[in-house]
C-alpha cells in the first residue's frame, strides 16, 4: 500500500509557480528520497504534504485518505523535521521530547509516555545528553534532537527536510546511519540536494527540478534502467588515435580522454547503448594493433543520472 500519493500538485506564490503538476508515490515502510537542487520545490512540497501550507490544485493522500479530510489527528500519524529544527533551546533534551510528545494528544499513560521518550532518546543516541540544555549542544546533537521529536510519538510517516544540512562529514554519516535504521519501521520521506547521500539511504527516489518531477522510481528500477547503463574505462598504450579508431566502428560512442600517465592513455567511453559491446571494442582495437591495459565497466553514479535526467 502507498503511504503517500501526490497527484498533479501545483502551487504558486503570486505569479511565481513553484510546483507544476507534481506527482509521485511513496510505499509504506520504505525510505523515499526527494532530490533536487536548492529552490527546486522540495521544501514547498513537504510543507503541503504536512498541511503547513495550503494548496488549491492537485491531490494528496496519506494512507489512502485525502489530506483535506484530516484534522489534528494528522500530526499523530506523521512526524516532521523542518529544515530548521523546531526546538526550544532553553529546555533540556528529555524535557523537550516529553513536551513534544504531549502536543500529540495521544491516549497513553504517564508510564507509556516515559517509555516513548526513552525509546526516542535511545534511537537517536541521546541518552547521555538527555539532561543537557539544547542550546548548549553542537549542531549535530541539535539535529538529532529534531529527529527525535519527529519520531517520539511513533508515527507512521516521518518527513525529514535536509536532515544533514550544515553538518560536518563525520556527523552527517552518523545521521545517515540513524535514518537508515528507520527502514521498515517508519515510512520516511527525506529531501536532500546531496545525491551521494540519497544513493546510500533510499529504497526509491523522485527527482524534482524547477517545480516538476522529472524522474521517479525505485532504486532497483533505476539500477536496471538505461540511465545507469555502464560506461567503460579504457587504458591503452600511447601513440594511437583512439577516438578515430572507435568512431569508425561505433558511430554514436562518446570518447572522453581522462589522463596521460607514463606511456598509458586513459579514456571513458559513454553512450554505449544497452548491449555489452566490450568484445566488439577489443576486436576493433586489436585490428589497429592497440595494446589494451584496462577495459572495465563503470556504472553511472546517481549524480550523473541526475544531470542526465534534468538535461
């Protein structure tokens, strides 16, 4: 079943249209990456899904129920981390999570509430700082507190807007690992402009550019599509016009020279088509008496796929 369904969603601010018929789906239990450059429409889409802003055109469904039919109970079903975590910096971590949980108006006992808070503290590795004032924490810990408040009430859906933004690389890796641990327990919609990050985290992705969805698929579908077709790394002896040799046999092939080291020239071959043409390349090079040192397939990265899609 789909946890989120977005159909033909449009949004304008005055004459500025920021979303244009956006459509995508997120299955229950998966981590779905929402990718795009800054200003592409990621945050606006998330604010509409969470009813932090209103929309006039399109449809949003959460757990097969139209968003417009939800009242305050929506916020019992979803947890939200906005780009700037909504934390009270003068409160202590545990105190703040208890307060955030109380806002959800769940029908649970005080003992259960304490268990909910302790579970969130444990999941986000915050036990050791639960008595510290939030304002005195590092940015990384503040971000973890922001994620903790998003899951403290055990929601069905967790929405994280740029959760690693501004974190140093080591702390960002820790945050990714924490989010990855949510897989299967929550449905997670996570936005980022960091493509490498999404390739590590996600089960599926949607790519948005200039307010339009330009690609949406599972990672498995993406990996089997033509977008991830392999390139070839080629290292050969110097002294040969490799571009001319290969263009003669393969009219559409793209040959990019990478470097020249010692007596070896290195190239990347792209635009190869779906068929594995490595044996044909070897025959063409042998016919021209080219010494081949390396002939290795390399898949397109998510970043390269992104630029192919938006172009």
